[in-house]
């Protein structure tokens, strides 16, 4: 019998049967990938397993004993340790406090801070991350925060480790470090459940795969028995369309839309210069911490630059050349940012799907000119269809959507506001393979119609196949720019590696 056995698990939400009598198992020393489109039920299965939701029906056996976790803490006590998709940490506490929260080493009943820090340092170093663990979590990037959540889960003595999209903001190097750790834990006999949308990761680390589609289990396979194409077909219930390819036009439009001149921020980003043409998708590529998000945030005014200036052509002479000091400044120039961290900077919890989607459009029109209901409904239903957002009702709170579907709403939020330049920081984070291609097609189509984009992704393949030109960053400065036929994965990698201008 497998170490963990779930049988006949169902879970219904108003209007959705998220899990329909699903069975799922994972054994000692096994890494099982849990796969499926956005909204297929992966996170729900995990939340039932770990006591976030009471299941509607079904049984969970751990080591042959029936368990019914009442909460994640209870699941933890029973031996199931979890990293949730929406990282659940406390921003204002230090890294060390987050790693040890609820399990702080104590001496005579008092928290022993030296030990807390020591233990956190050790947990992080298992992932090869060397940071000052006494600093506040908010000082670090989304990726580091994700690694802290992983370190926290791994630090617990667990029989089962559950990882829901742990790699969504990590780059290749960190992913490899995590995999090394996962393989070691597997060797120690741990059962690992791994949710990811990256197919190559499944083939590199998992032993077996379970696929869900629309809340129903499609099947279980050993990785070696399931070729990529078949895996995709099982997830989508159809074959995947051809991958769109950018024909890296030698002559990209000469019509310069935005000129960025020496935009910099002390201790964060060396002054950087580049331009964006009309109808172009400009890529930002670089490893984690290379300055991609920093560049986006300077352009969007979210983290204002302290040197340099940007000019936008074609919107009159006044105000078209400035250094944005706030998002409002940038929005006035027609520049919008779809941020990488959807939980803390993107989604407005408590507001409905439709309110979230219309937020920017409404803000641009001014709050006094409320969008009429009929028009709003039309816009929302068009977008829902265009990006295949799965939701039973757009008046429901956005938190009820699956992670990938929330991400799609954030993207639509800006698309409907039709900015001149849209900054997309990891726009396909958490999006499944099929929808990823749809989004890529959408960006390419909009660019053809004259909209401009700056596109950043940790996935090199995606940058190379979406962008006309690519600016390469390394150690918080620009180290190269590739255009036309030069835009290849090899060239980008080479620039990152050599780091010369
Ligand atoms: N708290 C909730 N309230 C209402 N509906 C929910 C809730 N949580 C999930 N759902 C619905 O259940 C279905 C499954 O969602 P789930 O989050 O499990 O998908 P997922 O496979 O993890 O997708 P993703 O890849 O986007 O993370 C979706 O239709 C979602 O809208
Ligand atoms: Mg999910």
C-alpha cells in the first residue's frame, strides 16, 4: 500500500464541482507530479489533503491509518508538510522567524533567537541560499520568498512533502538546487507531491504523473510511459496547437515610442538606457536578481528612479519627458505595469472578478464616470472568453479563482485599459501550457495592431519566442541588446554568462 492514499475525494464550491471522486496516491521514495490546466482542481486536492478545506466526501489514509486533518498545522503534526501556491508567509517578520514560525526552538520556555537564526540559516543553506536571515522578508524578491516557504516546509520532519507550484518564480539555477534537495529527500524515503506547469521539470525530477481535468482524474502514469505530447493531450483533452514563432524582423519599426535615458536607482539598478518602438515587444532577460523587476518598477513609477528620464512620443509636448515619481505619473504617460507578485501587488481581495478586471479602466476614466453596467458586462464577458477564464460567476470574489485564472484577470485588467506601453513582469507565471500559448498569441496580435510591450520572464524560451528585441541584464545593469536574428536562447545565455557590454 502506498504511503498516502486518497480515495473518492469530492469537493464542491457554489457553481463548481472542483473535485469529482478523485483518487490519488504517492509512495515512500516517490516524486509524483500533479498536473492539469488552470482550474483543474490541483490546489483544491492539496487543500483537502492538508485540512484547509473539509472534503465533501472520501477518505485519506496515511501509512494505512485514516486521517482527517482539521488545519494545515494539524496536517503538519500528522506528517504532511506543504508549500501552498500562494505563499503564506508573514511579510513583516524576519526570514528566520518565518522559517521557524510556530516551531521556534526554546530554552526554558523562552524563544532562543540565536537558535532560531541558526536553524533558519541551516534550512536556507540546504537550498544553497546564503542570505541574512535576520532581515525582514519584504527585503527580498518573490523568488527568495518562495525559497523561504520551501525551506520552512522542508525543515519540518515530514513523511509527505507537498509543493504547489514552488518553482513559479525561480530561475534555472534555483530550480536545480530545489531538485537536488527533492532527490535527496526522496532518497531518505519521503513521498513528494509536486505541482508544476513546466513540463521539462516533470521529466527532470518526477517518477510518476497524475493528471486532473475539470475536477476528474484522467489517469496515473510512470513518467517514462508518458511522452510529452501525450501528457499535454491528457491535460487539455485535445492536442496543443502549433507553437507560434516570432519572425524576428530584422527591421523593427523605426517609430520610437518610449526612450529610456539613464534611468537608475541607487543601490538597486545601474542607470539603464533603451528604447521601445511602436508595435514592438521588447524582452528583458537575465537571471534572478539581475534587475528585471527593478527596471519595470522604475518605468512604472512603483519604485521611482533617482536619476534619468523617460520620454514618450506622440502625446503632446507637455509631460512627455519626465522621471516618473509614482504609478500615476506613468499611467498618465500611458504606461502600465502588470506586476510579478499577484498576491501582494495585484489582486484586490474582497473585490469581485469583474471589479478586479475593470479596476484600471475605471481609474483611467476617473471615478466619477462610472462604467455603465451593460458596458461593463460586455467588456468582462469578452475578456473571460478571450482568455478562457474559468469562473462560474464574475460577481464572486477573485480569491475563489484558481491561481492561473487570477493571473489572467490581472492581465485583462490592463489589456482593456489599452495603455500605450504595457510592462509585463512574469505575465505567464502559474499559467498552464495551453493558455500560455494563447497569451503569447494575444500579445503578438496586439503588438501587430500597434501596442507596445516590455516583457520579462525567467523562461528564456518564452522571451526569445515572444520578443522582437531583447535587453539582457546582469547584476543590475544592462549588458547587451539583441535584435533580429541575434535573438536566440544561446545568445542570451552567452550574454548573461560573459556579462560584457
Ligand atoms: N475557495 C473557493 N471558492 C470557490 N471556488 C473555488 C475556490 N477554490 C477553488 N475554486 C474553484 O475550484 C476549481 C479548481 O480550482 P483549483 O484552485 O484547485 O485549480 P488548480 O488546478 O490549482 O489551478 P491553477 O493551475 O490555476 O492553480 C476552479 O474552478 C476554482 O474556481
Ligand atoms: Mg493551483
